[in-house]
């Protein structure tokens, strides 16, 4: 006998959110969606999702309300703004914030949820656009074990792994650490590629040495391919990596730690953003170091 799926609301249909919502729809979860630009919901509407005009409308009747947004400001507006999702959330709903946001904001949102008798899981993800489409993300979860167990079947429809890291804020903290390290890798590779090209080394041979040797992490291999092909079709927006590095620095400062490599990497991402690459894939951080940078 097929178990009836609980209704889910997804707020935010960007690069990751749209694929996550599609996985939920394919798994048979009754789905309501909200996006600031409603045209991005067309494919999901065709798949049977209810398209809401406000976050509160999307949240109404949902057992699980998941958001995937750009930053603290976008998350705050969707949850606590006018017609925000918290207004529409009913008794027993579990709120799931999967955006990469600051731990300070997660704590504030968790308190707002608790004041309404609801539980919040901060559950950001690791994995690419392709992983989201394939249902192979990894969730990094903070919040109560009981709320996670209730949400686990829904999260499992989008993921290959779910790690419970501790109380509210733990998932977001781990995600910022993860992205800070990724940002440093990408920034260092950008400088390396710039030195390879400007010094006259055979780029293909030099990059192969890096990828096949000790530096050749999955991150470096992926970024090297994008940098050398100059394909900056967005998988992860450059401006969002800059944001994540800022949030990681802020969280580290809360623990009296200065992330010096994060600061250096942020400077390179800001340089690329100032050069007009903010809406391109984060691999475009290499362009300011090239002898013939694209515009």
C-alpha cells in the first residue's frame, strides 16, 4: 500500500531550488511553490504544483516548508516579511531553511518559529546543480533530532546523505566552513592559472599536472575545467561565493577567529565581481588574472 505523502511548500526557485522542488514533485509530494518571479514556476505548475502568490499562501496547509534563497535579506523577507511564510505556517509544520545564510539569522529565525510553537531545521546543502537535479545533494542539518526524523523522508527524496550536526545553527555553520574552503581553493587556482598563462607554460599540460597531482581535489578538477574552457554558465554564482565568504568571516569573528585565507579569497572574488562577473559561475574569478580577460 502506497503511503500518502505530506504536503510541502518550496520557497525560491533559483538554480538549486527549482531542481529540489522538481525532485519532490517527482517523488509524489503534493507541492506548493513560491518565487518572486512567478515565471520560474511554469515547469513545476505543469508538473502539478500549486503556484502561490505569496510565501504565506504557499505555506498554508504544508507540513514542511522549505526555502532556498540567496542571502539573509531574501530569507528574512520570505519568512518574516509582509505575507511571510511564518504567517501561513500551521500547527505542527516544520520549517526548513536550506539557504546558505548566517548563523546569527538562523538563530533569530529559530526563535521566531519557536514563539509560534514551530520547529526550524537549518539544512543547507552541498552539491552542484547537477546533483540537485539527480537528487544527490547532501544535507547539513541543525535542529532537533525529532524534527529531523519527521522531515527525513522528504529530505531523502532530494539527497544522497543527511548529516545531523547539532542544534539550530550547526548546519549553517558547517556550510559556511565548507564554502569558505571551496572559495579559497577556487581563488588559489585562479591565481595559479593566471601564472601559468602569463608565464608561457603549456596550459593544458600544466593544468593536467595540477589535477593529477596532490592539489587535484574534486573542487580543483571541476574549477580547472570551467576556467580553461571559459564556460561560466552559472552552477554557483560568483557573487554568492563572495557573500558566503563574508558570512564565514562574520561567524569566525563571533568565535574570536580571523580567517585570513577567507579574507584573501574574498578580495579576489570582489575583484572579479567589480569586473562584471558577479552573475557568472564562480570559476570566473580567474578572469582578472588572465592576459586576455573576458568582459
